[in-house]
C-alpha cells in the first residue's frame, strides 16, 4: 500500500514539474513573439549563438529575413525596369503611330480611285486599332505593375457619371441609341479619372452591342457599404457560361466576333474596381440585354 504522505509528495513534485514546463513554454513564446515583433519593425538581430534549439531557430529566422529583404529589393528593381520599359514603349510608339494615322487620313482625302479607297480605309482602321491596342496594353501594364497607383478619395458619384455619359452620347446618337440617366446621388471612395474610364468602357460596350433605336439606362444605387453604378442595355445578351470569362484579358465571345474590339475594356474595368476595394457584376440573358454594375467602396481603405 502506498502511504498518503508519499502520494502527497508525488503530487507536489508533479505540480512543481508542471509549473517549470509552463514557465519554460512561456519563456519560449515570449522570445518568439519578440523575434516576430522585431522582424515586423525591421530591427531583428541575431543573439549570441549557442547549441540550443531556440538559437538554431534564430539563425534560420535571420536567413529567412535576409532572403525576404533581397526578394523585396529585387521586386522593386523589377518594377522600376517595367516602369522604364512602359515609358519607353509609350514614347517610342506615339510619334510613328500618329504619323501613320495622319498619312492614312491624307491618302483617304487624296485618293480618287474607287478600287483603292477600301484599301486606304482598311489601313486607317488597322492603324487606329493598333493605336488603341498599345494604349490599352500600357494602361493594363501600369495597373498590374503598380506603376500607376489609384488614389481613391471620398466624393460624389454624380459628376463622374455625368461626364462619362457625355463622352459617349455623340457616338450613341450616331447609332440611333439613346442614353438616359436618372439623377445620380450618393458618395463613395474612388479615383475619378480611372473610375470614369471604367464607366466609359462599360457604356462603350453597351453602345457597341446594342441595336439601332434602343436605349441604354444608367442609374446609381446607394447601399450601406457600397455605391453602385448600373448600365442596362437592350443588346443580344451574354450566355451564362461566358459571364465569368468576359472580364478576362483578351477574352471575346464568339457572339461578338463581328464587332470591333480587343477584349481589354472589361478587363480594365474589373482591375480598376478591385484596386479600389470594389467589384463588378453582370446580369444577362441571351436576347434580353445585359446589366453591368460597378460597385465602389464607401469607406476609405487603409
């Protein structure tokens, strides 16, 4: 039989051992927390090395941080190279393309041979297409590489929405399409220049794929956390299986193959929305038109 006194001694010894383990565990956790805090503040320094496991961990942590710093510097250098490359492309292509467009317009005015006029017109159209492609690719590259940072600030939606509609109204009227917009209200955090470009891309798509004599409606909805701009057209609609793909870079539906386009407009729309803490949605049924909704965050991002 084990005596009660022996049991009390055993219990006391186990309790003391448990406390020592807890103290050691707490000491290790405190040390790890300190290492992480120093890493966040970029003040981590390796202590005197010994053969303990914690010391080996410090060595590996120091190597990891050094590698991370090197990677960060390499990324910054790559971004700078991309920025320079984009700037060079933009600068070097602007003048030749402008000249090609100018010469094609002069040819169109001077050429009298009916057989050559379609060729001259084709040169002009392809030059315009190339110009648009280069400008769109430069915009997309600047956004993706963070060369061009969006600067959202809290402001009313109405001036931006009205300016976007005004820029496309003449083109819509040439096609016999009416753009109607309700009184726009609400505020949100957005970059006016880039958000207006996104809205213009959506309205331009609506004009492009809507039949003559139809109407495009633009209105806003003010939610608790978001302000949304909606563009509803009376076009041919988008099949359900394609609705998740139309925002991909260079994706074009087979149903839209006859219309001019490069498949970059909606990709830019999505990128602009995401980089401001917003998102884009589309509701559509074949033969019943489409409604695109651009959601803007109402709170400033930190």
